[in-house]
């Protein structure tokens, strides 16, 4: 009984100590945490001011870029994006060895494809968001672009690794070389796009 009591006591002391460390969001109840996350997702709505006529006007931060530099940068990034899309789509349109029934090739390829779709959406937001760019669009596009170029790079690298494993294990089929070439093109294009650093041309 004495041993059980001491063990329970240590457990209570641990819980109390852990509770003292919790603060802010960690100490919230589930409904409070849900409301907090919801407010964060919609925090940009505070940047809109309602006028007497019922219309809303954006009053938050705006980001400016030199028009000439922006045009050159977007032209370069869209060219690279076009190359990336061709690189990721070509193995899918062609009957590629390993893409028919090999999970360790199919799953990385699916990740690669989705990553390029996300990157295209990010670049589209950066382009069609205009100049100047509202802060919430900047945060979702320009600020995220360099990081998101890493995703298709990783997807292409994993796809190439899966394809090589498939071939080394005696897998047969056409298009293996084309798939590996497309992976290399994707990796090179992602590296160039990531080094473009679009955030450098935007200022408040």
C-alpha cells in the first residue's frame, strides 16, 4: 500500500508540474482552441473596413514590387513552371515502367504531381494578386514560394529512386529512361526556381 501511495503521489506531482508549464494555446479547452484557430485563419478579414454604403475596403499592409523586375521574375518563373509541368506529366501520359503496379513508384509520383499543382497555384496567386499585393495574398504566395519549390524536387527525387529500385529488381517496361530524365529536369528547374527568391523584390 505504501508503494502504491508513493507511486500515485509521484504521478500527481508530475501532472501538476506539467500543468504549470502549459500556457497560452496549450491551456485552452478544445472549443477555445477551435475558436482560436478559426480566428487565425480568418484574421485577414480584420484588414477590411465596412463603409456606410455596405462596401468593404482593404486597409491592411500592401507589398510593392518594381514593375520591370516583377515582369522579368514572373516570366522566368512561369517558364520554369511550364518545364516542371511537362516533366511531371510526361511520365504519366506515357506507359512508364513501374507506374502501373508498383506502389513505391506510384506514391512518390502522385506526391510529385500534387506538389507541382500546389506550386502552380502559388505562382498563380502571386501573378494574379496584382501589384501592389495585399498582405494575406503575399503570405500565401510570395512568402511560401521558395519553400514549396522543395516539394516537387523531393517528389521527383523519390520517384527516381523508386524507378531505379524497380529496374534494379528486374522490373521491365518502357519509359524508364524518360521518367528518370523528367525527374532530373524537375530537380534542376526546382533548384533554379528556389534560388530566384521572389520575396527579395517585394517591399512594404
